[in-house]
C-alpha cells in the first residue's frame, strides 16, 4: 500500500514537472513573440511614414494586435498595472469623450469625429510600454536606442533622395514629378519641391520628426562620460543633423535648435554634480557648418526652373529668416489665414469649442477662390490652435494643464533627487527630444497621428516610471 502511494506521488510529481516544463516553454515562446512584436511596432512608427502602405493601415493594425497581445500578457502573467498609468489613460480618454460629445451635440459628422478622436487612442500604448519595460531602465534605454537607430535610417533616406535629385536638377525636374508620383502610390507622407536655387529636391518625410529625437538622444549620450562607443555615436549624430538640415523643414530646424539649447543648458546646470564631455559634439557641429558652407559650391550658376513645381531660391539664411516672415513667405501666409479663420470660429464657442469633427467650409471656399487650392476644412497645420477651436478653453486647460502639472513634477524631481547615471540619461534623452517634438508641432499636426501620440505616451511612461521609482509621484 505504501509503495502504491509512493508510486502515485512519483507519477504526480512527474505530471507536475512536465506541466511546469510545458508552461515554461510556453512563457518563453510567448515572451519572444511579444518582444519581436513590440520591436516591430517601434520600427514601424519611425520608418512607416504615415502608417499606410498601398492603402493598407499597417500602423493601426499593429496597434490593435499589440494592445490585444498586451492584454493577453497582463491576464496570463497576472500583471498589475500602476493606477497612475491607468489615470493618465483616463485623462486622455475623458478629453476625447468631451470633444466627441460636443461634436455630437453640434451635429458634426460621425466619421469626422472619429477621425479627430482616433489618434488620441494611441495613449493606450502606455499599457504596452508598462508591460514590455516593467520599469527596467536598461530595457527602456534599449527601446530608445531602437527608435534612435531607426531615425538614422530615416536620415539616410532623406540625404540619399536629396543628393540623388542633384543628378536631374536643375536642368530636368522629372525627378520631382517622379517623387510626387511615388507619394501618390505609397501615401507615405512625402513632400517634395525645389530648394537651394532649384539644384536639389526638398525631401520632407512626415516621420522625419524622429530625426530630431534621434539627434538629441545621441547628443546627450555623447555628453556622458559613460558613452561606450563615441566614434559610432558621433557618426550617427552627424548623419541625423545633416538629414535634418537637408530636409529644409523649418519646423525640424527650430525644434532641433531648441532641443540643443535645452540639452546644453541642462548639462551646464548639472555640471557641478556630473562631469560631461563636449569634444565629440563640437566635432559634429563643425562638420555641419562645413557641410552647410560647402553645399553652395555644388550649385550651378545658371538654373532653369520650371513654373509648375514650387521653386526654392532661398539660401539657408533666407530659409531661417523666413520663419518669422509673415509678409512674403507663402507657407506662413497660409498659416496666418488658418489662424484668422480658427480664431474667428473659436470666438463663437470659446468655452466648449466646436467639438471634434468640426469643419471650416468657409476656409476651404476662401482658399479655393483666392489661390485655387483644395484644402481639408477639418485639419490644420496649426494643430494646437485647432484643438483650442474644437475643444474650447475647458478642453485646452484640462488637457494641457494636466501635462504641465506632470512637467512641474519632473522639474522638482530633477532639482531634489540624485538620479543614477543611467536613469538621468534615459530621462534627459527622451524628455528633451519630446520638448523639441512639441516645438516642431506648433506649426505641424504631428500630434494628430498614432506616431505623434506615441512620442507623448513614451514621455508619460518614462516620467511616471521615475516619479514612482524615486517616490516623487
């Protein structure tokens, strides 16, 4: 009888052990799949342009799959998500609900309401980040590296297309037509035109905004005494700054310049506590200055610009000066027109706004009559003003006031707490990159997309993670 019991116990142990082994193998495979999925999501956000390929919503599909798999991970591992993360998600979803309800009450189109609310749903990426990183600073830093490395690829594409256009220009503008035709097929988020006295093509990629973040990531890493491979990091940083420059996108220039000033100012402020190196950064900026000065030498003295493609005879200095030129610069004039119409409509409903899905048909008619341009009356380059127009004072104070409060918490933590070297690098790289992103978004609707909201969501995660880690929440 005793032998039978022992045999039964042995069999039970074998069964339990086999179950544990099967369970372990399942967990390993599940985690591998999740790891590859998250990396794919990160890469697509940076490399995928507007997120569509031949009309297929690749980004939205990955978003849905990623969130569903994250929920499965939460259930299978019994993961507890911090209430503060859920609180951040709730804050954004309440804002979405507010704008949507106002839009419904005012009779705006359901499709247009969903289009406005759609990008904000990306705040749910916060669950994915919380589950994937689990508060591990080393892993967060690797995630930032994936994004920064992908941004180098964007810069190489931008630089490659810029110089490839020189084969055809200025005598033959067929390359511009080819670029435009390619964009019509791919819907990638590619704007082209003529720059540098019509000798090169402007190469604006919507996902080029990540070049700013990548450049600042490498810049901050170079300032750290702990930087492991300075040569590679310096080369990547140089590629990104050149990519930003040849994009001829003033928003990128302005955002990057602000980010560089903040990064230098921050580390000068911290110099008493942490030594930092700047020689590699000086080399990169020297290379950039040389590049900017050598580029005009490649320009022909005689050009033959055509009339049906926007010409660009401005020098770099002219392009920079035009940021504040609201009299002659065409882009700025369009933004002034948008500002006028948006503020006029805002005055009609300043408290709650016109609601998500609101459409300014008067603006479309004006642009058609004055310049013959067909514009979208529901979406504007002045995205912050658009949000003010659509959600009123209540929405803007609620939404941006909350994130201003979180930023104040960040400043307090930096002043009062001694962060570890790695934690400070992670926090500084993404936060300063995020600020540069916000500056560039003043005149471009980068936030009105899943990739833009992802940048905001990543900042929310990084900030909240360290606030809790250092008991500052």
